[in-house]
C-alpha cells in the first residue's frame, strides 16, 4: 500500500519566465475595457495629469481598483500588478501612486465628481449589456439598500472618533444595488463619516440617497425602492423620499404607541409570514397597524406593518417583545401586495449585510491613509472594485458563480496561475488544464472579449 502522507522534497528557484500568478486579473481588466470605466476615468481625471508625466491618472486609479478586487488592502499592494506587465501593462511606482491620491484629495470635491461621473456612465453601459440580468430589467424595481458599518482605526487618523460600539474609528454610510436572489450586488455610494456620526441622521441618509440615485441610469430613477433599517425611519427622510416619489420600505422603532397598537390586534388578523423561499414559516405572523396609529405627521399613504415571531431557542428577549414574541416593524408606501410578500421583501434587505462584509474584504476593513479626504477617495476605490466585480459576474459568469463572494472568486478564478506565450503576433494566456475552474475562467474571458469596448 502506498503511503499518501509522504511527499517528495521540492526545491524552489526564482527563475521562471512568462509566468503570472494572478491570471484572473484579466477578468477585471476586460470588464474595465468593456464597460468603459477605464476610459472614463482617464478622460475625467485628465486635468490632474501634469505635463510630460508617463502615467495616466485614470490608469493609476483603475489599477488600484483592480488591486482591491484581487484582495489588496493598501496602496503598496499595487506591486502585484506591477510585477506582471505583460498582463497588466505599465504600472506606476508607489511614490507616483501615493502622490496622485494626495493630489486628488487636495481637490476632493472635483476629483470625486469626476470619478462618480465615470462610474455612472460605466454602470449604464454595464447594465445595458447585461440585459435581463441587470437590476430593473423587465420593468422591475431597482432595490437600493442603505446601511452603516463601523470601521475601526488603530492609529490617529483625521476625524476618527469613538463609536457607539465603544471602539474608535469611522462610521461610513453606504448604498448598495441589490441584484436579487441568486446574484450579488454592487456599491452605489460609500459616504465616509466620523466614528461618532449618528445612526438615524436624516440629512446623511438623504445625502447618500442622492449619491446613489445619481449613479443609476436616468430611465430607472423613478423605479427605485429604498430599503433601510430603523436608522432611516425618521420624519425628514421619509418626507424627502415621498416628495421625490421614491418608493420605500423602512424599518421603524417600536414606540409606546406601536406597542399599544400591537396589543389591540386580534389573533384572527395575524397572517402567516413567509420564509426566504416564499413558503409559510411556522411560528411567524404579520399584521397591518396603519389604521391603529396616528400617522398624520408622516407622509400620506404610508403603511405600517408588523411581524411577530417566536424567538429561536436561546434568544434573549427585549423589553419591546410582548407575550414571549419578538416584534419588528417597518413602514412602506406600497399600495398593493400581500402583507407577507411585503414583509419578505423588506426582510431581504439583510442581503445588504453581505454587501458590507464583501466591501470589508475589498479594502473597507481598514482605512490605510491618514487624511479624511484621502480616505474618502479610498472609499470611492472600494465602491469601484465592488461594482467592477459585480459587473464581471453579471456579464461573464453563469449559475452559482454569479453569487460567489470575493473570497471565493479570488480562490477559484483570480488567483489562477498561467503562462504568457507569444506567437503569431499575439499573446496567449495558458492556464493549467488541471485547474478545476480553468474552463470557467477561459469561458468568462471569452465572453468579455466578445463585447466591443465601451
């Protein structure tokens, strides 16, 4: 019997030629070309290109975006691309990259406006190419989820402050477009805020909503559904949404009035709630409270729906939980639809937590720069890396791979090794036939090659 625990000794030498260790980076590079994001960044950032410089500012920013997509978490990680010029082209040195970020941060309002304009144009093209796969296809609503998260800082950074979780750092507020079940999502806006920023500040919810709407194709802006947790359940924010005829599904804090209304709901009124698959979920019910509350100070047509469920074993009840049940409440302007469907649609906002986790795996876990405007530029890079990955999946991948998160994409596709071969005036990337996802990688790149450049 052969002992499989024994391995032959492997010697190592750094003398290989034509080898690349991140062959899957070609997927992101091709998505930059197809959507026109790379060209848009070059045009938009041309004013910051000094005379007689070698490197285009738009190309530097695009390279940073690809670096974050591959798993980088600081400016210096762009060295991964610099080491593979045949695959990634000429890449700027660390001092040039750092200097550009500082220059853009010194003129942050105009720099951010230029980057966001390029992003919006690329998104419109990406969604047009995706057809039925794109958000809002077939007359459907575009689901935009707002949520905040804590980003800790382990050193003194500009505007870092204590957070409500008793940590120190920042409290950015983000907006994500949900691609629906079986797919992922993309960042529309990431607004950096100090760590002591509030969770239910209406003005900041309005500002991040404006930024998100500006990223959407104009034809879809009237078919947007804004979803938030109870942090968005304020009079000013809902009045702003209603004034712009935007649809909403917003969590509400359970107040004394809502508690009293819940107690008056007869048992026969409660309807079964649905699970994530749209099937009846035992131990969960929904009911409408609109007629039991004084809503004169809220937008006209607002409805309030409550969910009641038995807590899972071991859950700790809150003081707002009545009769041994857990209650959650949300407001919506929806005029039609069963209560269980509306409640399920609101509960699917939890996918936003997945988007935040993915953003933290794409550079948001730690803001590496000192200046506040520099870190806002960094957040914009994270948003671009998020959407570039989502567009690549939407345009080039099928089946379960459309929902793969960044860590899985990096392990299976991006980190694939290959060899660059020259022949017939062409470059060919050869991936090992034994790589389990080689066929998927080559098929995805071939699909992207079929699109004309944006």
